[in-house]
């Protein structure tokens, strides 16, 4: 593997292989059984760079590419998963997120958030209104969270965190910090032992926010 591996690394379900994207338009599978002599098992060709985090399941690896495709790859071979197809006219720069029910969510630079089934069929969309470079996440009650900036260039602020139904057919609430700047980070769910879960997200204004996931925030 003589390429620039610029994407985040994901681990296989058996812990023996890592998957990583490159600016040379490939997703690589690298065997890690022998750390001193790691070797590429396969590479999957895209038509633009792949620098997002792969989602690994026993039957498929899902990764969003800058070519506008969500690639579904067979873990053992690197071949396309038969029957899966999804393409946008715009690039993906955020990770695919998969829920426990198997629904895929991906935010695109076309200013939309997509919900997809296991074959790449569109279950729902939500127009964010700005290009989304952060990754969506799921929280309790099947609420989907997506952060973006809502201001014009060149400042791209302020940031706004959206809370949406799983079908992406309803905005439940949004959080827009006072004097906030662009959201470049993705939200993270924290589930403390014995306590209620909450969201944590950082903003370009230098603040990190903890938000209640059970009630609207303002």
C-alpha cells in the first residue's frame, strides 16, 4: 500500500483487519495479524477520495465517498454488495451512521440528510439548508442529530444542532448557541452510569456544550 491513507481507521468484527480510505480513491483492507508485516488484503476502487470513517458490519462495510456514492463493500473480498446503490450529485465529507435497526444516515454537501435502507433506497430526507460536514448520530427514542453551520460564507456561522425524527420528516428542536460560530465537530452521546444521557458538542466559539436529549433545548 503506497498511498496516502487519510481516512479514519475502522476495525473488522473479528479484530484482524483494519479498513481505511485514501486520497487515491480507494478503500483498503489491511491484515493486522502480524503488526511487523501488515499487508493489504484488498482494495475497493472509488472515483474520488475516500476520507470518511467506514461502518463495519458482518455482511457489509459502508463508507461515504467524495464521489457522491455511499459504497457498500463485502468485507471478505472488497467487491460491491449486490443490490446496494446510492449516489448523490454532491460529495460526502461526513461519516455514514448506522442504527441498530440497520437504517443508514448520511449528510451530504447538497445540504440534505438522508435515511437509507439496506439496499440504498431512500427512506427519508431532511433539507438542512447548509452543507453538512459533520456526521449524524442517533440518540434515545430514535432521535437523529445533525450539526451544521447556517450562516453565509466566508464565516459559516452560527452553528445549529438539529434533532429530527428517525424518518427525517419532522424537526423536533434545534440548538443554536448565542454568539455561536460554525459547528465543525459531530455530536457525541454520553451515557453516564446511573444518570441520564446527554449530548456533547463543541463549537467554533471556544465552548463545549452539554445538552439534554429528552427535552427541547434553546
